[in-house]
């Protein structure tokens, strides 16, 4: 057997392959499970050290934390990581709040932040350096207590840390303050807005804090502020146009028309500040934090009751609510109004309802029209009055209005008085009746005062006798129409007779020819 012989070319190729294999092995990372664990532990420790490192806080910053210890005069609050702060118990006592216990969460402001010293407070407290404290309150925006000394033309004079300051009237409440005097002698929480002239001019605001508080409450309430939601609130202020109601940190407006189904002229007549009320959200504009509320929406609709209990012909006691040139609106039940047209106020001529009625008057009225679907009621005062009658005279003695009269009778009547709705006339026997405008047989809008002055006589037909209310209704138009029908019948009769007469003559002629 022959032994293989290595040529110079084979040796060179083998060396290149060996070098390549070595490089490949060097490129593959060495896996060491113990080394890997040590690296992970180091990274974790570095991360934890970073997380637990005390946080940086600035004076005036608002923070929230958990009470971890309550000592003699102070309590201690954990703010996250290794950050802890102390807080005086007196801060809660002065604010009228109960002292928190371990586990409670509190919100406060950073009042001191120097190295490891971190102190919290609900308000800025002054030390020996009063102006320094005021300047700190200005820049840090931490609230301060202000005692109201007096009221002036533009707002309130207050005292903070013994220094006089001014709170403009526009910064006392969320809206314009109607009664600044109520705050004199009180201690308010305010924010310093401006310090000038070395402290001789200090301006503060209570409104700023109220707005921030409202914004926080709005955020918490936002999910509940939807159309149709029913909430309980407190009346905060009353205006002529409505009532403002706090529904948990945000105020909404109950317009005067949404307070009750019954008519309300001034909210203060039925509501008072501080009163608890139930409201329904009609609309909510989130971009403007504006809420429209309704109390009326939670009441039963009085028209539903009226539909069941009211009918035409009923007589009810009603109150005059408002007067218009065309009539008077009267309330016959809470939230249910009807109209007494000017023509239904009295038999005598009325130029304006105020000549016979006053707002607030109560009268008996008769329901003469009831349209529940349209929420309309027609009322009448005149329907409960006795129709006036002509004074008796020797030639026309007084007699019962219906005696001897029959519907359909045609008689000569005399014009007594012209009203916007018709013409009153006197019958031959002294009774008084009405010819409505629609029964006069005149063009629409005709001036009856000129056409039929008092004393004018014309023929009229008695079309209705209302014995119960002693009323007579007549029609001039019916007489004209009856005359036209009579003339038509006479004409047709005459034509028929002429035609008959003509045919007879022709027959006679034919007979003669035969």
C-alpha cells in the first residue's frame, strides 16, 4: 500500500483552515451562567438605589402622601421612595380639620425643603421674617390665612401676617360677590397675587383657590356629569334669572323656567341659600365646565293630572298670572295655565284686560275649551256672569228672556252696543241678545260701528236659546240667506208657471188646427 505524500500546496491549505476555525471559535461568546447572574444582580441593585433615592421637592409644590407615624406635635408623611416629610398637627387644628391617623392620605404643600429637612403645611406660616414669608407665599403660591378687617368700594381689606392686603371684589368668590359685607370678621384662605412697593401694596385672591378646588372636584365628578344624570346639590346663590346649585364641587345653573312647573317670578320666593335640592342634568359643556340643571324635570307633569281630572264645562278657581293685550293667562292648577280671551272677560267692552283684572287676583272661571295634546285651555269669566238685559219700559215690560221665543224666529232687532266680537241687540220684547261677527253677514274686518250705529234696526233670526245661562244668539246672515232662498224658490215657481202656461197655449193652437 502506498503512503500518501503531502505536497506544499496541501500544507498551505490546511494551515488556512485551522486559522479560520480558531477565528470562528473566538467569535462565539462564552456562556457563563454564574457571571450572568452577578451582572443582573448589580443592575437590579443600581435600579433600586435609583428608585429609592430621595426625590427633589421645591417650596410651594403640592404633594400627596401616606401618614406613617403620628408623634407628639408632628406627624410624618411618606412621599415615595425614601422621601419623608414632617407636618405640624396645628395645621389641621387651625383649619378646623381632624388630625389624620396612620394610614390616612393627606395633600399638602412643601413649606421647607433644605437638604434632608422636608416640611409640609396646609398654608404658609410666617416666622420672624414676615415679608420673607409673604414673598415666599407669592413665589411658591402656597395659600395663607387672611383676616377680613373691613370692606371698601373695590373689595375687602384683609390682614396677612400682620400686614394689610387687598382682595378685589372680583376675587372673593367664583362669580361676582353680591354681598362682600358678609365676610367682614371672618378668616379666609387666600393666595398672594402681587407684592409691590416693599409690601405697602399686597393683592390676594380667594377665587384662585376656589377655582383649583372646583377643578379637582370636577375631575372626580366628570364620569357622573352626563345628560340625564340625577344629582343632589346645595343652593349656593340666587339670582333673578335662576339659582346656582353646587353638585359636589362644581356649580350648575337652574334657570328660573326650570325650577318648577308652576310659574316662578323670582327664585328667592321659593328657594333659599344652603337648601338641599335634587336636580337633573340637562346639558354639560365640558370645555367650559358649564352645567344646565333642572328641578322641574324631576316633578310630575301637572298636565298629566289635568288630562285626567279636567273637562270642558268645569268651573274652577284660578289666579291671574299675567296680562296681555289679547287676554289674561290664569293658573287653574300648579303649572297649568289657561287663557281668558279678552272677549271672554266681560259682557261690557274691555279695551285691555287690566281694566278688569289684576295680577294675583283669584276668580271663578269656566273651561270652555280643553286641548290636552296641545296643552291649551280656553277659559271664560263672562260665562259665569248673567247676560245684561235691556231696562224695562212702559211699552216693553220686563219678561223672562225665553218666554214665547223659539229658535228659528225672525224678528226686527235694535242695535244696542258694538263689541270687537259682535253686536248686542235688543229684541222686540226687551230681551238682549248677541249677533256674533260671523253671523252679521258682512265682509271680514268690516267696521260695524259705522255700518250699524246704536239704534239701527235690522232683521235677525234667533238661532240659539241658552236657557241655563239666559243667553240668546241671533244671526243677520241667516235672514239674508233665508231671503235669498225664498227669492230663489219664488223665481223657480214663477218660471215653472210660465213654462206651464206656454205649453197650454200651444196645445190649444194644435187643437184648433185639428
